[in-house]
C-alpha cells in the first residue's frame, strides 16, 4: 500500500502560481488554435507549459520541482531541497536535461532523463569537481 500523496510545499505552489501570473501578463492574445486535451498535472497557455514533479531518491530523500517551459525555448525549474527553493535554468546537455541554479553560490545541478534524475553540487571554482548529493531519483506518481 502506498503512502497518501502529500501536497507540494507551499513555496513550490506559490512559485507555480507566480509563473502563471507572470506569463499571463507577458502573452498577447493570438489566433485560437485547436487545443490538445489537457494532461493531468500540466498547466499550459499560449506561450508556456508548466508541471510539478516529486522525486524519491536513494535513501528516501525527496525533491520537489516545478518546471516551466516557454515556447521560445527557454526552460526553468524551481527545486525545493532541504527547506530552500532554488531557481534554475536549463543548460545544454549531451543527454536528457540539465538545470543549473541561477545562484552560483548554491552550486546545484539537477540532471534528469525521463522519470529519473540526480542532484549534484559544483562549487564556483574552476578546479572543482561535481559531487552527487542525491542519486537514483525517480519520479513519484501522484
């Protein structure tokens, strides 16, 4: 029997709401397109798509992420870890997706491919090596 789904952290819910409000003010009305049927957990508008995911990692640690993908190609994530929320931006990756904290001092990197991922730390030092903080993270189905 699985544990009941717990609601997302209030900061994450507020960030998702803020993303939506921000984009609502930035988008211009355009021609009505045929809309695809809504997907569970996905919020979309004319210029964006956003969804929240929870991951369980080795050792039982959990991460919460809210992804925001813009039609312009930009992609962002808000990652909640150890009581803090980190804003991240997608960066080029050989495979899958890689998000890097906008605050370089945080040094966090989220790497994901499909429903799997890991959280790493890279100090803001050109000689530093990336250290895995949380490994074997898998998306938790609500």
